[in-house]
C-alpha cells in the first residue's frame, strides 16, 4: 500500500470518529507490515492469506472472511482461503467458476447466499480484487451475523484492505510470470546450445550478410570448410564472389538477385567455391532475407553452407550406374539403346534392348549388322529431320529430342519419341545413350485437343477459324459440281452493346449462348454455323435456295422472339438482323459470298434492325 493511501485514510476522518479511525489506521498499518513481510520473504500465498484472515478475525471478533485468488494468479487451480468457521458452511457451494476468464464476484456471492442464511450469516461486503487497469485477480468477501454487536470494518477500511490484498495477489502474479519467463529462457538457451553443437559437427558453416554495407560475416566452421583459419578471410562481398567458380558465378548472382526481389521464398544454390589451396569444393548454401527496409529492399540475410563435395561425387557415380541400368534394361516399354557415330561417319548400335521388336519391328541381331534397316523404317517425310537432329546433336553435344513417324509392316504408321544424351569419346567418336518410346496415343490426344481448339468456348459452336475452313470446303464442293448452290447467312444480334452495358457482360454471355442454341437447333446435318465475331454468327446452308434460306432466317427470328432471355428476374427480348447471299461456283474464294452476306446484313441494320435482307445478284 502506498503512503499516500494512508494519508488519505486519515484525511477523510471526522473528529467524531477520530479515535476509531486512529485505531483502524494503526491496525491497517500492522496489516501493511504483515503483507510487506510476506512479500519480502516470498511466503506462499496460501500462508499469507491465512495470516491476514486470522489477524482480521482477531481484530473484528464477529467477522468471517473469504479470499479467492483465481487461476490467473495461481497458475493452476484457483485458491480459496476462508475463516475456519466458514469451511463447513461453504463446502457444498465451492463449485463456482474460479478460472480467470469466468470468475465473477456477484456469481460467487449468489452461490453462497442461501448457505449463509441457513447458518444465520449474511454477506456484509463483496469486493473485487484488482488494481486499476489490470485484470480481475480475485475477490474479498466479509461475512457477519445479522445482529452483531461488534464494530465492523468501515467502508474506507474495507477498500484499503481490498487494495492491500490486490497488491499481494499482483505480486504473486508477477512472481508466476517471472518463473515462466525464466523457464522459457533456460529452454531457449538449451535449444540454441544443442543447435550450435549440431552445426559444429556437421561440416556446416553459418553466414550473416549486411546487404547495404556489402559485408558478410562467416562463422569459424564456414571458414574451416575452405581450409581458412578464423583470421584469414575478409568479410567483403566482392571477395566472396571472387572465390566462386567462374562458370557458377552468373547462376549464383541471378539466384540471389531473384531472392532479393522477393521472387523466391528462400535462397538455395549448389555451386563450386575455391579453397585456400586453390582447389574447388562443391557447397550447398541456403539462406533467407530476414530484414527489409520500408520500401522492400533487403537489409540482412542469414544462411548456412554445407560441404557437399563427397555427396556430389557419390551422386555422379550413382547417376552413371543408373544410366547404365537404364540403357541395358529390357523390362520397360520402349527401346533402350547405345549408338555410336565414328569420326569418319560410320554408325553402329552398341546395344539395343528387346524393345526394338515393338518400336521398329526388328530383332536385336538384325540391328548389329546394319543401321540402314532402322533408317528404312522411318517415314520418308520425317527422315530428313531425323538425320539433321542426329548430326546436330553430334556436332554440338546437345541433348537429342525428336518426334517422328515410322512405317512398320504390322503396325503401320506410328509415332515415336527419341531422347538421348551424347558424349565425345577420346578417339573423336560420339556415343549416345538413349531411349525411344511409342507416343502414338499422345499424338492422337494432341490432335483431339487441336480439334477442340476449333470450338468457341462460350457458345460451344465452331469458332471463326473452323467456320472459314468449312465454308472453303463447301465452295470447293460447288466448284467440283458435287453441289449446285449454297446460301450464306450473316447474323448480328441487335442492340447487343446496350444489353451488355445495361445488364452486364454475364448477361451478355447468356444472350450469346441462347442464340447459338437456337441456331444450332434449326440446322440440318449438312448445314454449318459458327461464331465469327463478338455478336456475329455465320451460317452455311448447303444445297439451299434464296427462298429456303429466307424461310430459315424467319424461323430463327421467330424462335428468338418467342423465347426471350430470362436473366435474374429480367425478361430481355432479343432480335437479330440477317443478311443472305448465295455462293456461286464462279466465286474466287469463300470471302466473296461472306462479304456479300455481310453487306446485306449492313443494310438490314440500316433498315431498322430485326430485318432480313437478301444480297443483290
């Protein structure tokens, strides 16, 4: 309790109650000393509360006291300390919530009220225990007989007592928090020590880069990887780059630049670095920018470096073994092979797997005698590209990748994919280890996807490119005499821009799909329609006269009028203007009839829309 609090206590007393107040003030001072002694000696909270309750019962003979400290203070279960006489009274009502977030003083008072009345007691006061601006720590309950003759604590005394108990609980809470913080610090320190010991024994070094200053700090373990003593290496970033293998420098700089610009979550590279003795080691570096300026520019970056030289050598040996196994296997679908081209141009297969029986319909024994048998299986149209790819791979030692067709006696035309890696032999020959697979199904799927590309995604009818191909085919049929005539219609939805602007593009798309559906339903099997522009559609009616084409256009208009678009409670009437032209055998190309129908469409628009106009001959 503050000294100012005691001064305030005396200042508020009147002369009539001065003797009583002086007595309470002296008693309050004794309680203050008792509390301070408990705090100084780190006395357990339960013992301190028991001492205070006993003192209050001695000073106020008929007073019974209950003090509750919630779980926020104790760090576990809540603590309830009460006068000895109250224990049997309250033993059946101790189920009230006492955890920090749930405890409420009025709830506790209500829970005890009936039990107190049954024993001739009443609640004189219930006071929350908390300091200003702090969470609730507990509560003080003062209980007396209804007609007690002894003088109870004054209101000021109760408040001062509550403040004193709140200070005691607050001190206990601080002790609890300090113990938790100390335990966490000890745990963190132990973790850091274990990490440092682990890194020290794992051929790994740590680096810390100050990016604006162009400096980098290396741990002794990092320097030891390259054979340097702790004082033999500088922290200049320029010196760091100078140690990189020249072939790896651009890759490392590009990777770190991308990380600085936020393009990658981490900086991860594997590269060679020059040691103190001039040799190169392979290292793996991983790091991350841990601090950035307000504008996003990097300030600090921390990472680790591990010596992976032995791992790279082992990986290389394993890769060579894996390549050999892959080349020699006969178990996987496809052809594994070894192929050699001498410096004088002579060629031979050093090895072919059993897969050659499916890939080329030849046996391994046949191939050993002559490469020409394989060349004879390659489609004549694809052989020049095949030959050029092989020669280019030999010249530049580039990866050989090629898709080509073969013409086989049993399977017919099939697609093959060749992948091989070359290497130069000491005598100047080029040796490939490669694999050839059947990709016929893959090519078929590609063709299907290509066909899907001819469909307009929104309306699910042919797009302009597909339509133009079909109209050219129809003109060719007429010019060959296979068909006498055909009608070409250009259709344009009226006021479509207004619909888009009024109802939005989603409704506009709905209108386009609606019209495409109507158009599709009116077509015969020999007819063809496509979306050739935003709201423009074109139709080819094979073997149709002008009269029949006009009837078709009228049916489309009527169907469109009879079925307005219903979009989100909006009924939207839609009309279409249509231009019609006839395709003639004398037309130079399909654009002639298409342009004529387009001009007729223009006149239909000029005539007030929702019109059908036939192009003049």
